[in-house]
C-alpha cells in the first residue's frame, strides 16, 4: 500500500451573481409569512424533491402561500411569463433538479 496523498482541485464553474434590483416594497415576513415559489424543471422526481423542500420550509417558518410552476424542459430557461408570475406572487423561488 502506498501512503502518498493525491491533491484534489475543485473548480466551481459559477458566474458572479447578478446585482439585485430593489423593488422598493418590503413585506414583513415574520407577520405575513413567506410567499414561496417552486420551479419544477420537469426532470424525473424533481416534483418529489420540491415537495420535501416545501415541507421542510413550512416546518421552519410561516408560509403564506406556495406558487408552483413547471418548465416544459430542463434544457431551456423559464419563459418570461413564468418569471413574471414568480415576481408578482413569490418572495423567493426554489428550483431543484432530480432524477
């Protein structure tokens, strides 16, 4: 057996996040509860994973509403109308991929 150690280099291929745009309107989430958006990417089992995530969020904080939308394909971005609906109805959006 060899006692040599191999070096592992991890590369995270993420672009810098875009600058956030202030909406000028803030909600008191502690009183109202969070409006949660769920984006299903249409891969197998993504809906099950997102259901578990929603249940976990609800166990940790007050959730006022959940809006769940689905993309027609995992390989294309969400359409503008989907993003507009999330903007109007959600404080934050969770998206997950699963197989």
